[in-house]
């Protein structure tokens, strides 16, 4: 399956300036593994040491409302995974 991953500006530096790389996979998790294969180290910016998504990010499929998705969510050819960076402050 060919899927695009739309990256927030903060992740475009580790992706070499690519805003929406094309990846392959049957699930969101597989697509993120494909992203890591293209841009080694990018997952270090997304996940903590236990492999959990950092709280500053949300992952959405085809900008489907405000419902975050899980890594085991199935994707279809032509889908777009959107990674959003939440602003944190106090």
C-alpha cells in the first residue's frame, strides 16, 4: 500500500525537508517503520524509550476529524497519515 505521511515542520528537519514522504505498509505502525527506513532516527523524535508515542504528537488518518488513531489502524492505498505536533506550555 502506498501511503503519504504528512509531517509537522518540527519533523521536516530529520526528514531532510520532505513534508509528505510516501511510505508503504498495511497499518499505521508499518508505515512509520517504512518512514524510519527512509529517514533513520526519525522515530526517536516520535516515540519514547518504551516505544510509546510522545504526548506532543497526535496521529490521524486522512485528517479524519479530531479522532486520533492507533498504530494498528489499517491503511488503504492512497491514504494520508497526518502527524500533528501539539504546543505544550505551562
